[in-house]
C-alpha cells in the first residue's frame, strides 16, 4: 500500500471512530437507579427496624430489644412501649408490670390476640374488653377518606381527628387510603374505649384509658413494619398512633414477645435433627455389632483367578523338572490329613507306618510305598503314578 493509501485509511478510521463516539454521547442517558439490597444486621431479625430508624430521624429517644424486661432500660412514666407479638405469651409478672406502668402514665401499643378470649380469662387485653382477633376475606378494607392535620391533638374526643394527612398547604386534603384489609378484632359490650375505629367487619383500632396512661389495641402491627412504612398512609397512621407520648419519653420497641421458650423450640423442632441422627446411629451399630452364626467362619469361596494362578505355578514347576516339589507338597497335605484322623499311624515310621496306612485305607502296601516315595526325575509316567496313589491314599485316609 502506498503512503497516500495508508493516510486515507487512517483518516476514514478516525472519522468512523469520531462518529461512533459522537453518536454514543448524543444517545447516552445518565440516570440513577435504586437497587434493593438484602437486609443485613439488625434489619434481618427486627421487623420494627424501620420504625426505629424513623423515630431516631425524628429526634425521638428509642430503644429496640427482644424482651420486655431490661434492667439497663427501665420503663419511664411517659414512655411508649410497642409490643410485636401475641400478648397472651407474656408471663403474668410481665403483664402486671405493664399495667402498673401504664397506670403511671405510660402508653402501650399492642395487637389483639389471634384467638377468641373468654370473659373470665386473665390476660393483658381481656380486662379492657378485647375479645380476640379474627380474619376476614380481604375483600373489604378499612378505608380512610377524611384526613386532618398532623398538628391537631390526637387525644381529642373527636374520632375523626385520629387520622391525619400529608400537608402540602394550610388546608387539609381529602383522600382515600386502605388499611387493615385482612384482620379485625371484637370488643365486649361493656367495653369503654376512649377512641374506636370500626366497620361492619369489626374493630381495627381502640384506645383505652388506664390510669394516667393509655393502651392502644390494633389487629396487628403490620403498618409499623419495614415493608409497610414505605406507604404514606401507613407512616401517617404510625405517627398518629405514637402521638400520646411523642417527645416526652423513650420509645421501647419490643420485637420478639412471641418468641417461645427454649424447651418449646426444642420440642417443636429438635426432632427434625435427632430422629435422623438416631436412625444413623442405629444403622452404624447394626453394621458394627457381632453376628450370630457358627463358631468357625465359612471358608472363602474359590476364586477363578487364584485357581488359575495355582495351576500356572504347578505347570511351571513341572515344565522345568521340579515335579518332586509338587509331590512333596501333596504328600505333606495327605500326611497332615492322616495325622488329624489317625495320630498313631502318622507317628509311625518305615514299614510299620506303611502297614498301618494300608490297613486303614484298604490299599495294597506297594501302592502306599509308591505314594510316599518321591518320583524319579524327568519321568512323567512315574510322577503321574505316584500322584494318583497319593490322591487315593488321601481320599481313603
């Protein structure tokens, strides 16, 4: 290629690359996207973690823990406790502790138990007139269609002031939000809530006065969990729910009141581990235990490869003039058999032994002599004769 052709190709490539870069810069759009990451740390096991972060961001004192009683964080007179779980699982001592604390001015948020509570039962919410939670088909939600200002007193007597809106100007907006589609709870006829929110399916909120404090009962705490607080109406509901002691004390978020005891967990789940372990242990013992059977082990079965090896070894000795070694091996085997069956005959020597063996086996004495003496070297006929006599002697011994 000439110099001019090389320059031309370089110019074309440069222009092509420039056009490609210009097209990319013109069509490229820079935008930020949010990629949800899996939860880590406390967010994994604390369903009220988002509530904790929101309260801290709002400048409130908050402490989250797994158990109600914590000596390092005692309950103050103007504190708020949010119990996540079935209140029926609380011990009697903890229940009385909560009621005494509420009477001194505390604010308790608790969910209704998941069963029907009898009038004569002693539980945290039964004394207030709550008769347990119930499920619905989810087709009818509790709809909030009147929103009031967040700055208004949540403890006022007007039930409408329980709900608040997001303010964008001085006038309250009107909107419709759906809350609690699946759960309701019922109240006894003699129940006297300070505030109540209900429909024809049941009650979704009730606030009871108890001494200087109050107890709020809701079907569940789903609006306060991290999955639900992303919705504005749930955040507003949580803000109004926690309003009685807002800015006055510490918020105690107890997220594991429904955690059963260690023995209950073992009774429910330990068998999944121990049953296979016991079965494996029994199988191992069955493999290692002593078998019942004869005192002597069964003789090993003949293997074709071993027999072929023995036959090849004998043919090798016979081919190289060592047939007398084969005769000696067979003779030792026959004499050992005679020794087991007739030790007296085996202990004799010479003609006396020949006579005793001839008498025992019924063979002629000459055949016994031929069997016990080694064959002549390189005499195939004499070898076969003496081997045949040894086989007959061993068969009749």
